[in-house]
C-alpha cells in the first residue's frame, strides 16, 4: 500500500506530524502500537523548565537564543526559535478546534502546577482546569487550598498532597485542608470500590444525577476563592464537558491533578488528536507495530523504501517519506538489552553510553538526571538518522526518540515532541522525494 | 503455542485496556479487562475459586488488546479462562446459548423452510415467549434465513468457475450460506469481473466464533480441526488463497484458532485473507474491475475484529478507490451486538448503551448506506438506525459495468 508519508508512532509527536501532513495535502498513515506516553502524563505541555546544567528557566522565549548557543545538540537548537513558537501556536489552534482550549501565561512565562504528590512543577501550557501558579511564587494570590480525598479511591492521597504543600515556604500563610468526600454511586456497585481506578469513577460521574450529588458535597466544603484540588476523575474522552458542568453547578475554582495511570488528562489530548486525524482523512493503523524496513542505497546516503508490520508481514507499506515517532523505552521506541541499548526497528545509530553502570544515578529520585533519559537517536540538523554511519535521507526522527535532551529533568517533553514533529514535516516538504 | 497462557506477565497494571473496554464503559458492575484478564489469570493459577462469573459479560471484542501498550493478549486470556472454567448450569438460558451458537445446525434446519421460520421468529408472540423462556431479548429480530443455501446455488455455477485462469477458495461461513447468499453471489460477480474464478472448500463448518463466545470451546475446537483440515487440502491441491467475506470468520480462522482454541493452523494461516485486503492488492496491481461512478455518500463502521486484525485500512482504501463515492469514516467503536451477546435478555440494555453513540451518529449522517464488514454489525445498525447497511462487496458489485 502506498502513501505520501507514513508516521511510526501515535504519541504527541506522531499526531503533530500526521496532522501537519494532512494539512499539506499528503496522503498520510499513522501506525501506532498501543496507546502512548500521554496516558501517563499530566496533559500539560512542558516547554523548557531547566537548562541541561540544572538552571531554572522562567521565560523560555527570553532565553532561547542564549540556550541554543550554549546547547547546540539540544533538539530546540536545531529547530530554531521561530519554528518552535510557530509550532506551539499551531498546536494550540488545532487543539482548540478539537474542543480542548490550552492556555499559557500572557508574558510567555512558565507556570507552576500542583502535582499529585503536592509538589510544584514548572510547565508552559495547560488545560482549562489546571490552576496556573506564577513562577515567581511569592506573587501568588492563593488564600486557601482544599484537597479532596475520594473515599475508597486509592490512586490519590490527599494527605500527602496537603503535607507536602505546607512545606513550601511561600505557602506558609495559607490554609491547606484535606477533606473526604464520598461518591454515592459506589454503594450500588457489585465490586469492591478499592479496586476502582480513575476511569471507573469517571464512568460513574458521567451520570448527570451523580455529578449534581457530587457538586452539592463540594459546595459544602469550599468557597469560590479557594483552590479545590480534585484528582482527575472525569470523562471518558469528554472530561472537559463534565468539569464545565461541575464548575457551573458549584462556581468553584477547580484544579485537576492526574492520578496514577491511566491519566484522564493526557487521554483527552490523545483522543482529540486521533479523532481529528481520522476526520481529516488520515489512515490510522491502531494496535499494529512496525517490525522492519527495506533500505536502498541512494548516492552516498540511504533511502527507506518500505516498511513491514505485525499485520503487514507480506505486503510492504511504501511512502516517499517516513517519520519515526516511536517514543522512548517506555513505548518500546528503544530496547535495553543487558549490555546494550538498541533502536529495534531499523537499528539506527544511538548516542549510547558504553558502561551499563553509568546508565543511571545511584538513587532513583536523584536530583541529577539519569543519563539513560538522554539516550536517543543521533541525527543531522534535518533530523535524519544514521544507519551504521550512513544518513537515511527520507526518514525523520521526532519526539522522545531523539538524542540530546532529557524530557523530564529539562521539563521539555511535549515541547520537543510538538516542535520536532512540526519541523520534520517542513523538512520533508523540502525533500525532493515529494514531487509536488 | 498458546500465548494467552503467560502473556499476563507482560502486564504493567496501567489500566489503559479498561479505558477502551466498551462493556466496562456501559456497565459499572463489569470489572473490566485488567481485572478479568491479567489480574485474574494470576489468581486463577492459585485456585479456581477465584474464577469470577462476571467474565461472561465480556463480548470478546478485543478492543482491550488494541489499546494495551504492552501487547498483552487481554481478550484471549479472558476467552481462554471462560472456556476452561465457566460452569454450564443446565437451564433455559443454556438452551438459548446452545441455539444462538449452533449457527450451522440451525441454518441447515431452517433454510428449507425459510419463509415459515422467518414468520415465526418475527411474530410478537413468539418473541415474547422467547424473551420469557430462554432469554432472547424481545426487542431483537432474529436473523432471517434465506430460501436455499449458497452452497446449493453454487453447485450449478461451479463448472463455469473453473474456466478462469486464476482461482481462489472461498470460506463462505454460516451467514452467507444460510442468511445472505446474495453476498456470496456478489463476490462471485466481482471476482469474475477481475478474471478470477471462485471455488469452495470441499466442506466447511461454522468457524466457531459464537461457540467461543458462549463458552462451548470443545465444540469450537472440533470445528477448528475440521476447517483446518479442509483448508489444508485446498491449499495442497490447488494452492489457492482462502478468502472470507466476514471479518469475524477470517479473524477466527487466523487468530482465535491458535490463540484461544490452541489449534495449530500454521500450515494455512498465511493463505487465509479477508476479502478487502486481497481486492485492494489486486486493484493496486492494476487488476481492478471496470467500475461506473457511484455518486452516493456512505458511512463506514469498523467492526471490532477487523480493528484488532489491523485490516480496516484495506476496506477504507478500497471504498475510497470507488469512483464518485463519498466515504465518511465513523469513530471506531463497538456496535454493542458482538455476535450473539446483544440477543440475550440480560445483555440487551448494556448492548444498547454501548451502541448509542454510533447509532446517533449514523442517524444524523444523511448517508445513503452504512457499510461494514461484519454481518452482526449489519443487523445491529439496521435494527437501530433504519439505514440500509451493506457489505463493501455489495457496493462494488453495484458499480460493475457489465
Ligand atoms: C510517565 C511519563 C510522564 C510524562 N509526563 C509529561 C508531561 O506531563 N508533560 C510533558 O510535556 N511531557 C511529559 N513526558 C515526556 C514525554 O516523553 C513527552 O511529552 C511526549 O509524550 C513524548 O511523545 P512521543 O510522541 O515522542 O512518544 P510517545 O508518547 O512515547 O509515543 C510513542 C508511540 O509510538 C508507538 N510505537 C513505538 N514503537 C512502535 C513501532 N515499532 N511501531 C508502531 N508504533 C510504535 C508507541 O506505541 C506509542 O504510541 C512524560 C513522560 C513519561 C514517560
Ligand atoms: S493495558 Fe495492558 S499493561 Fe495495561 S493494565 Fe491492561 S493488560 Fe496490563
Ligand atoms: S474483549 Fe472487549 S469486552 Fe472483553 S474485556 Fe476486552 S474490551 Fe472488554
Ligand atoms: S463468524 Fe462466520 S462461520 Fe463464524 S459463526 Fe459467524 S458466520 Fe459462522
């Protein structure tokens, strides 16, 4: 089967590239093996919170040029300031059109969001029910925080949240309380409510009657000036509609935090992008895995001719250009063997670290980043990878499969995914392979 | 190799499968794929007392497997556990499950008397009686039987078919044989227009999917061995591909045999193909029949098992290759019928709740037809939307010029 472009991986990077290809009028397919890292994420778009040397960044735009000079190997430095911000703007528009309005600080600053652990994490663009605290924390306007514990729900611990929040010096004068709330719908269940995950509760709360009972209880424990911290327990795709209703019924300032997986906040993004991709005419091959490809010599470079998947063992899929958006270890974009890390589909060259001992820090929750998180595919400035040192000229790498950055420590995961996905399609359109 | 045996160890407990389970979505009492599948498998090794009767609420749609990022065969684990541990209590519902799952037996009995049988099963009184006694929901119409089987019709045409230079073997399944021979006839027309002849297997039995879904695995396994034997013969004798027009038959022949029934089909598995992937490949290799413009709008519904096989793309691309046709691809979601599931009184409400969004989208769509690859999706959509629902092959046959 023949396409103009084929994208391997259906995470935020893959969908960004896919939607852009469709915009450019290309016949496009996305192949995605299972759901992506978004199902575990906060659903906020991190742009850049720290430099690789650990310095805190308040306004990514303001420091961009300096950052690019200092860290030329970082994907942002290859994409360039203009395209990075153009891509984020584009992403914001696309998601708004799919019913998810994302917002950021007007001056371009990062903001803090309260995490499920009760710590603060710097991010850049968030969904409507994320309360954006200023990065100059002393300027916050918070008066009181109410943390809601859902009775019998084990994937969120309000006590830990309130305990940790009260350790924050800037919060020493505000009241932080945690309150237990029960959900009536649990009582009729033939199951043990302790086994319920966020998605089970979301299904109970999708009933209008349940949500109004829940709203009544919330109104009794908080007032509109408070920040009401709720675990993300609404919606199966339509979570924002349920939250809007809850907000309407209560008038409260709700702050959602992701729970243990599945994260309903991240799922919202993935489902919105996936639906848009299909509606715009894309071909989505869900639950299929790319297993290998055929390369041919093309001058002194290589060209990827076709790929095979678990379902397409015999009949190859061909395209003028391919985008690799297969994620990192967690999504099986890389595979760690005992003494070696490999990219499993094409065996592309990685910036691996030889000694296994030095893949990670001694402590799991270490302040310093784990070196394995920066392991990734080596690319040229157009994000073409190499196979045994030879450039593959019509394959472009994006998102967390790339080398040269640490999405967690530098707080830049989704930003890199969006901007490299977007940029790769620009590169592809310039590539002579597409004769249009 | 039965991969369902130990694939639960790959589970990382992320619960993503449960997010995409249509039954868990509609029925809060169903614990969902994670608990019923990999979690339960671990406990069931310890003691059978941990077997939960709630597993029979699973429709075997496999959407959990498509979603799982760790490639756990969640649906297979559940189906295998049901086959092994489900207790068969002798009561009227067992009889109902027996009737619903013996599609070939009742097809053979009914087709000679089709007009009478159809009238009887359609009557309000009989529907109420079936609802009260054996638990076939009174809202449902049982599938209509055709007068005369496809096999019988084909006998007269067989000699013609042998004149074509290329041949394929057709696994028609129960549905084409007893309920909708026209689909088989349409296939024959389309293939002939491409200069390909159609053969039948020497013999075939129901693929077994309703038997699997109702927990009659021993009988299903017998059918599987029988079908594998007949397919092997066809491949050895004629070296033809084996094509099916049912997304569920082909999924079962290819995947459920080894994964759920532990029946080795390795000698034929690569020969079995769902029709649209065969056709699209022919089209792309230049062997498309001449088609006139079909200036119609259709909505396409992806059946669960086609989604799981990853083959929906072939049907969609094939439809997009029909000149003049406007193709709207619906969100891929379960229609709620899941073979025999929605016919059962105890499942009717959940089944309707699962399908609600799909029905509403179709009702609001202004399309001329709905198109789907699965016979049971067709019943469910026609019954709940009043939109005529046809198979992709029916549509292509409409476009043939000669
Ligand atoms: C637990 C966790 C939480 C995070 N939270 C945040 C956050 O809150 N905010 C943020 O900005 N960043 C976060 N990140 C960083 C995250 O890495 C990026 O934001 C982003 O989600 C990465 O997207 P991606 O598209 O590159 O990869 P992924 O989301 O990992 O997607 C890769 C996709 O490729 C598929 N795939 C892999 N191999 C194949 C193959 N061979 N064939 C077909 N498909 C294949 C996978 O199934 C998957 O669907 C988090 C990361 C993790 C691990
Ligand atoms: S999605 Fe897969 S890994 Fe996650 S809980 Fe379900 S079976 Fe386990
Ligand atoms: S097979 Fe379908 S119904 Fe059964 S658990 Fe999986 S998703 Fe749910
Ligand atoms: S899937 Fe095919 S063979 Fe199986 S029961 Fe249905 S019609 Fe019969």
